[in-house]
C-alpha cells in the first residue's frame, strides 16, 4: 500500500500530537501530585509558624510564668531536707522539752518509708533537666506529760518548723494526780533523697558524761588515815 507524502505528513503530525499529549498529561499529573504535596506541607508549616509566632509574642509572659513556677518549686523543695535520721528525731524531741517544757516519758522512732517518686527540674549551665527523686517519711511517737497550754504550744511549734513536719495522731488523757495531760503524740517528718545526696552530721550538743571510770579504782577511793596508837592512848 502506497501512502502519499501528504498522508505521511498527517500521520507524523498525528503521532507527534499523540506523543505531546501523552507527555503533557504525564508531566502535568506528576506536577499536580507534587503541587498537592507541597501545598499540604506549606499548610502544615504555616500552622507551625503561626504557633511559633504566638510563642514569640508571649515569650516575656511565658518566661515570667516559668520563673514563678521555678521559684515556687525551689521554695517548696527547701522545706524537705536530704535526710532525717533517728538522731534527728531524738534531737527534735529534746527541743520539745527545752522549748515547750513537756515531761518526756518515752520516744519510739518509726522506720523510714517511701511516700512517692517525683521528677523535679534541675537547672544546669545550658538549661535544665528533670531528675528523679523520692519522698520518704519517717517519724516518732512520744509519750509525755504536759499542760493544755503546752499541748497547744507543741502543736504550733511542730507546724512552724522550717522543715516539712506534721502531727498525724494525738491521744490525750487527764492525769487526776498531777492535773496535767498524759499524751501520746505521733510526729512525722519528710525528706527528699536524690542522686546528689551528701551526708551532713547531726548537730548534737555535748553532755556531761559523769566520772571517767564508773567502776572505780584504788586511786579513786578516798582512804581515811589509820589512827596512830598514840592517838588512842590515854
């Protein structure tokens, strides 16, 4: 079959048109898909930019709020010592005797127990970190004799302590012989233990220890001189 030159030109033009249309629609389809992806990313980034702009505009107020919260946390944590030992509780009971004037009959120290675990902020040179700590409770139960006014002073003294201290239980009976109250009071103290704990010795005042040798020696015994025969004569 012979094809005229004019038909050949028409066929070539048609083939070229087909190739062009296929290439055009193929490229347009890919371009439109990329365009849709880019528009989605732009929309997402635009919302993030708006959010960041809001943070930037409120940066001063946000920083002031952060500083306020940090100050509150620091103040609250200052009420909790790094440790409360048995000797600390004993010394606290002696302060009740000295400051309030109660008559202390007995002291029973409770074993420390875990209350909760926390993550607290810790400022560093480059920012701040969250460090794990544990809150521990210990305490003592005292048996004492005191007046009604002394009981009120004792409660006020406990709750006025700079360290976190509570009275968890009070049992009171009237002593008809002395006119005072016989009380059993449970006092609890809390402390926070962390990885940067360092031992601090409890301040215990010196007390008189009595004689050096409680069993005595010949040198400690005062021997009366033996009367001489001359003194007995006559």
